[in-house]
């Protein structure tokens, strides 16, 4: 199995079908499995998921456990070489997963790989950063709050960073 995909949902009826359709398009040549962990949605999320397809495993939590605990429920079931954590509002470009998998295979020391994220209008969504230091904290305090914690450079090339957003990240299962 190449890829295990974990999606945590909570009242995600507005997004989940688009996300699942984009996964279908982008995984045609990738052996994969999908785990959707629903954190007790109160809307039609679970109904939409069931109507879409049965090519996934739906785990229904009895309460909203939050993102991390829900992800951990999925991690206990995966069999893929790599694990994609994916926000239900993310739409995957059809040609974007295989290059990331290839990158991970060609760079065995890389444990986690984030992807370039774009907003709905096509603008860049900042999605990586450095751990804070005293000097960076002092410098960043003068910046607008919404961009304080992010790197604003290096989205056009591969590079190291301390963290990537959980909206879309691939993790080497061995980690």
C-alpha cells in the first residue's frame, strides 16, 4: 500500500464531497486507502460521505475528540508506506500526490512533507514555519497577527522548516 489518507471531519458537509472527488482524481495510479474520522458532526457530513462511495472506512466518534485524538484513531488502522493527513476543505490537484510520494521515496531522511497550499482565489496560503526564538518573537510581534508564525518565503522550492500545517502533510509511516 502506497498511501493511507486520514481525513478528520466535524460539520464538514460544505467541503467533504469536493475533497473526496479530488482524492478520487489524484489517486488513480496510487494504491491507497482512506479513513474518515468523524468527530460527531451535527450536520449532514456522515450522510454525504456514505452517499459518495464505499471505498473508505468511516469511523464515527461518539463525541468531538478534536483533531489529534481523531487522527490517532486513524493511525492505528493504516497500512500505507506514507500517511496523508488532509483537512476536509482541501482540494487536491490531480497531479500533485505522486510527485510528493516520489520525493519521500527519494529522500529517506525526510519524515514529514508539507505541500504548497493555495487559497480559493489562488493566492498562497502560508503553511510552514520555524520554532520561535527570543529574537524571532521580538521581531514578529510587530507583524500582523495572521502571519506572525509563518515563513513567507521558500514556497517555490523544497526546503527545511520546523513545522508544517496539518491541513495537508505526508508522514512516513516508519516515523
